[in-house]
C-alpha cells in the first residue's frame, strides 16, 4: 500500500496533466480514455476483472477463442476516429472485414432470408416472400434514412442535460414516430408477418423489445446499409487490445483486478475513488463506465444515490444466456451470423420482457466466427457462440439449476436445424447466464444491456452523461445516453468532448 502511494506521488510529480479516472474498461470506458488522453488528460482506467473489455472480454479455452460479447461492428468510423485521435490508423492494428450477408434469418419452417446491404438483392429477397411489400420496403428504408440522419448523425453524440434539450427535439421525435414502437412503424410499411419480423428485430441487439422500443431505433436498418456490418479479424478482442495500446501510447494507465467501492465526493464534486484494497486515488474528474444503475446505487455517497422507488420503476433490458462451444469438425453451410427464429415472436418476447418466464421455445443468435477467421479454432474445427434472450434476474430463475438443462435444450434446437450431428462434435463448452452478468459485470438484475431502450428511458430520460448533481462526474456506456450497442457506447464517450472541460482549463 505504501509503495503504491509513493509511486502515485512520483508519477504526479513527473506528469502534471490533470488526472482523469475511468471506472470500467468496456468499450465506453476505453473510448472515453482515448478521448480524454487526446485532450491532454493523464488517464487511469480501473478494471475489476483480470482482463480489459468488460462485456467484450475474450474466453480462450482448449485452443478456441470466443468473443464473450459484441460480435457485430457497425459504424466503423467511430473506431477510426479514436485511432486518429491517437495519431494512428485503425488499419495499423485491426483488420475489419465486411459481412455478406449481414445475417441469415431462418424461420421455424426452415425458410430463410439473406439480410444484406445490397439494395437490389434485398428487394429480391423481399419479393421472394411478398412481392407486394417491395414498395413498402423502399418506403421503410427511406424512413429509416431520415431517422438515422437525425437520431444518429445529428443527435447521437449530443448530450441531453436539460428538459429544454429534450423539448427542442420533440417535433422531430413526433414526426419520426419516436413515440411509437419499432414494430408498429415497420407494420405501417410492410404487411407480411415474416418480413415484419425481419425488419423489426434490431432492438433485440441493444436489449429492447421491438414491440415497445422507441421507433427511433428504426435507424439501425439504415446505419447498417450505409456503413455495413463488419467483423474484426482475430475477434472483437482485437479492438479492445488496440484501444488499450492507444491509451498507453498517450501515457495513460490500465490497472486490472482493482475494484472501486466508492466515488469520492467533496464539496459537491467528484475528487477520486476508493478501492477495496483500501487505496484512495485522487482525480480531477471521474468517468464511470460501470452499469449506470450500479453507479447510482453503490458507488455514490448515500445522499446522491437513486431512491428505492426509482430503482423499482426502472425497466431493465432482458437477460442473456450464452453458450460458447467448439466442434471437432467444420459446418461450412452455416453463415457467420445466423438468427434462428422460434415459432413465436410477440408472445415469446412477452414471456421474456413482461411475464419473465423461461419459455420452452426460443429464438437464437448463432455466431460462427470461423466462417470468416479459421484461426479462432484449431485446424479443421469451428468456434461458435449461441445467444438466447431470456428473462433478467427479476424473473427469479435459479440459473445454478437451469443452466445445463437449458443448454441441452438449445443444443437440441441447433442439432435439429442447422448443426446436424452437433452432439458428437462438441469438444469444448462454456456457459454464461444472467447470474454471471450480475456477478462479473455488476449488472443490475443481471441484464445484458443495462436499461431497456424505451422512450421514457431515452435521451433526457436516460442517466445523463454529465451528472446533474455532482460536478466532475461523467457517465459512459450502455446505461447512459444514447444507449447500448457499439455505436451507442462509442457515442457516449464522444459526448464527453462537449461536456468535459479542456485539460488546459483545469490545469
């Protein structure tokens, strides 16, 4: 302890830049660190786990490499900007390759839809299902373009720190049907039920129920078409490692295996943090990349915490059951990204989000990264992860007892559909449940994406990027504005450029 204190004092004498502490090393925290470093701050990132990345950590097991969390890279320009801020190019460290198709969406009857960014091919796919919906598809994509232009390009990096800022965009919000659900808006343009599913599922990628997520998230369709869906060769962990190198090249530090117990507040301003080890680290500002609910429940002094009533009212995103497995042979007919839809859509989502029961059926996202990068598995093998949306811990499920039976159920679904002979081919296996999200990431209710993306928890209604009650305290990540998903959490860090004072002013 004494040695650490001495080292800290020596470092402060050598480097007199204002000190910024970042709590958590998810993509939001790492991006915040790069941006603060580029603006003249001395940055320290504190991570309670033994590797960086948060939900984007990496599992390595029996020669297989599994990305634990995000697998879809959209809006790659947000990553490119971070590398430029550090005086480098993204391509120096990470190779992004475009996906084609973006996803293969397979229905319960075995029919499938190849979802891509090619306009003509998408029209042909729509026509194959419902020729009369082609014109409606074109109108929907025009609507998505208008929403993306405002919701992502103009407002995605703008802080909503006051009621006035929310009222200012209210006319646009109403004009773009932001008060309606994604599915409602899709249904205005498209009549075929299967196609309504194809074009409304996107909120599930950020923790939302398509039947109540704000229609602002219709922007995702245009975002993907314009900038593509990409995969990082070597896995998403390569982006994490690259960001860590950028932080260190700026003179920043990353400390692993250290847990913050409290954000220190003196005279109404954040002044540092306390660690479980007993160490106190002083700072000129603190950025929390922890779950926003946990930040307001545990890390702040009691007087600044959310009330119990606010916690009860908060809507959390669904939980995630993720099974990582490797096979002794390859399955070349399976695409990189496959969405396997169950026999129910609306009712299954009601089970997950509202009734919070673990249903017998499921819809699955199957990730086969070795379709693009065979190096992630031993020769002749495939690496997979399959994700099932499930109730968060408010459902009361005992995942200690349920995890293995549920894994077997999913394995049977896969074997009966796209992975025949799977049971004989499995050579390594690992499971993550909502309980792990709670224990490993301190996720409130074990949710996979923080607060659910409904209108009443968006923009000004979402936890602010700059604390309204504590000076020099900022929030980034999925639980703050603009929300979950890689573009969302990277944009939350981009917002810091407009709310954090320049380092020269603080020095």
